[in-house]
C-alpha cells in the first residue's frame, strides 16, 4: 500500500513541477523586461551611477591615489606604509608589482562601468526616435560616460582592450589589449566625445547630465593628451600641432558660448553650498537622505578625513612638504620656480614671515590654521594620524565640516554628498593656454594664465582667523612682462605647468600631466632625492623611466585572458 502512495505523491509533485517551472519568478527582472523606453531611461541612470561606484580601495572618481600620491604632491598617509599598502607601492614605484590587488580592482570596476554603458546603449539604440524621443540625447550621454571611463583606463594602463556596444559579450574573450594601437584607442575615445558634443543639448534639465559643452570640454582634454605622441616605450616623441589647434578651436567655442565662468572665490569650488556652480563643467553628483540606507556618498574620499573626535578616520592623502613649499612666492608675488624647495616651510611663524599663494590655505590643512574656513575650528597636529611618517599637513579640498549638511559618518568611515568636479572651467582655460604655448603662440596664453592668478588673489575673504587677520601672509600677482618677468616661450611653459600645480593640487591628475609632458622620470626622481630626507618612507623610492609611466596590466587579467592580454613595456 505504501508503495502506491509513494507513486501517487511522486506523480502529483512531478505534474506540479512543470507548472511551477513555467511560472515567471516574482521579484526578478529579465533582460527582455528592460527593453522599454521607460526602463532604458533607468539603465542610463545606472550607467551614470558608475561614475561614483568606486571605493577607498579603488578611488577612480577622484584619482587621488593614482594622480596625487604618485606625483610628488601628496604622501599616501594613514597609519604607515602597510596601511592600504597597495597605495604605498604606487607612491614609491619601486615596490609596485603586477599582482597588486588595488590595480586589479580598479581595472575591474572601470570595465564594469563600461559594461553598464554598453548595455544601456544597446537598448537605447534599438528604439526608433518615435518610440524614444530622447534617443539621440541619451546616446550622447552614454558615449560621454564611456569616453570618460576609457580615458581613465587609458591614462592608467595605456594598452587596454576596447569593447563597444557592437561587440557581443561572447566575443570579449577574443579581444586583446593589443588589437588597437595606442593612437587607435585615443581615436575611439575622441570619437565618443565628438559624438556627444555633436548630439547633446546646450542645457539639460537635470544638472548632473552631460551637455554639449561639457562634452566639448572633455574632447579638448582628450585631444590635448593625445597631442603628446608617445612611442612604445612611453617616450614623448612629438607634439601634434593639428590636435593642439583643435584644442584652441574647441576652447574658443566653449568660452564664447558664455555657459561657464570662474567662481569669484576659489573656495566655492570645494564647498557643498556652491556645487553645480558656474565653474563646474562636469561633476559627479552625490546625494544624502535620498531614500537609500546610506545615501550616494563620495566613498572614494572616505579615508581622507582627520583623526579628531569630530571626524575620526583615517588620515590619508597628506600634502607633501614639497607641495607646501611650492606655494611660496617671491617679493613681487610670483612663484619661486627654482628655489621654492630650498628651505622647508614649517607650521608656525613661517606662514607669516614668508609670502604665499592664497591657494595654499584652500588646499592644505595646516596646524594652527582654521580648518575648512571655520575660524574657531583650528587644525591640530593631533588630527593627523602618523605625523612622524607623513608630516603635519592634510588635504582640504575633498572634505567638509562636521556640521555641513552634506557630511555623514558610516563608521568607521565618513564622507559627504558634496559633488566632485571632473572638469572645472579653470581646466578649460589652462587647456587653451597650454595648446597656445606649444603652438608658439605664448603671448596669447599670458592673459589666460593671469586670469587664473587674478582669481586666486581675490580669494581671500574666507582665509581669516578669529581676529579677522589673514591666516597666512598672502602675496600673489599676475605676470607682467617687462616689469616682473620676461615672457618667453620657455618661461611661459614653466609658468603654465606651475600654474596647473597650484590650481589643481590634490585633485588627482598631476601625475598624468607629468607623463603627458614627458618629464615624469626626471621630475619625480629629483623630488625623491630631496623628499626622502624629509619622509623616511620614501628612502628607497625610485621611478623607473619607460616603465612607471603606466601601471602594469593586472596579472589576474592576463591570466583570465589566458595570455591574450600582453603586459605593458618594462613590466
């Protein structure tokens, strides 16, 4: 009898299974479900989310670990060389390896972001304009985003595999990082930004979306990088005048459009109350109290707050002594190009007896000085985590005050919902100035560089102590040929390169400037020769020319590709 019961039960279960298996699972969205205009819009938003989908172990949103720490502008910081030790390997170069975990994570996350873009593009491309009236605009936005992610991969790794939305995912394992030449990869990135600039509107209803002139600004940036032609060993062999001329044309168009202008005060670029202002060309949009558990915070900077009770972690991204010294000015208010690093500027009276570019106190937290423009909130040496290793200074631009509405703790870390600019209008001005100088039109670059310096000189209103006195002794002036300088081609080039450092210090791209100009090895080894006597963790640091201009292709990725990917030169 039991035997027949078992058979009946089994028959019932099997007959029921077929119906159950035919049912669509609840709470699951299939790929086909996403093929509607409404859901395609959501996929575009998901692609935008990739801009901030990094973390403190792979902070590609701001690039501080790759572009500031590797440039001589910053020490890694934290509790010592072993604290997030991968970044110590980046800083010292000689300890870098092909199997560094952070390098692999960065590669993975950027390609994940590209995958989102390509997926969204495939869906958007499938609709007719009648079905999806915003089709062309969304295509432009997605190609802008893809251009951004590939640009980051390009300046980090140089030789990268390139996949767009036309490549089936089943073919990804057939694409090598050597299928395209160095120049051809640049051309692909240029094509994305060119398409975006041609198809995006001047203004978007949502502030965080890419627009015509943010795309043209990024196109100018990419062309400027591409103009410095490199050989296979990373040597700059020539400068492409045609690309520089296009940079001039583009920046002329952007300026004449009147959409952007310099903020009146340099500080406004780094305060949450002024985000999406007149100088912000394109920014990552962060959020708080948005219905999610922790908000959409700037996690890429979550290690970079001080150690005092109001914050509590983690003391990374410390300005180098070299950078602090670089802000000194001479009696006329100009930079000390060749002598700034002869004598250290220490905390205390040095900031009143020497004269400084005001951007010092906008960029560097200094013991005894107000922190983030709050006169009663005085930065202390005790707020640093390991001053005996990484000095007494900390970075300011990325942080907010603890009472700022944008601030939030997620123990043990913290960050904010303050936007982070990828391109500022100051960048556009200096892109143009650089192109003009390299074209031999250096006199036309003079007013551009002076406009940046003049704004810095007018950015003093928040740099006050409780008694109303200036925090430091500020003296900055413009270049006045025949009065305080001789404006030659070589002097203009030096002035431009120095100005980029002062304006964009601690913003994540300095190292890539050095590589673009072909001076990274000479510059950084000269820096190490002096700085190692101030910071013991640099005593064995060494930049190896023709290797360290780029990170190695991660060993994991070479293994996953079964050897299809080839290692970068020198590694």
